[in-house]
């Protein structure tokens, strides 16, 4: 979790870029991968999994329970 600040800062800086500058970024998928992994690590501590889509227009909180007997 020590790298969370760096990933958060990278996201802020990416969001501050112009559209033309964003098109020139060659490792955007790495940022998305790191954000996903951080979310996974955070959710692991809560015993849940998180899937998300940054392009989604709305967010909805859901809970999943697997009751196997």
C-alpha cells in the first residue's frame, strides 16, 4: 500500500493532461493495472473482490455472498 500515493498522483497528473497529451501516453494500461491491483489489495482486506470500469458513467455498490453448504 506504500505505492498508493504514487499511483494516485499518477492518476491526477494523467487526468490533468490535454486530450492530445493523453494520446501520446504509451503506458496508460500500466496505470490502470496498478489502480486495479491496489483496489484488489484493499478489497482483499475486506474479504471481497472488486471489479470496475473507469469508463462507467455511474457507480453502484454491490455485495456478493457465496453461501456454500
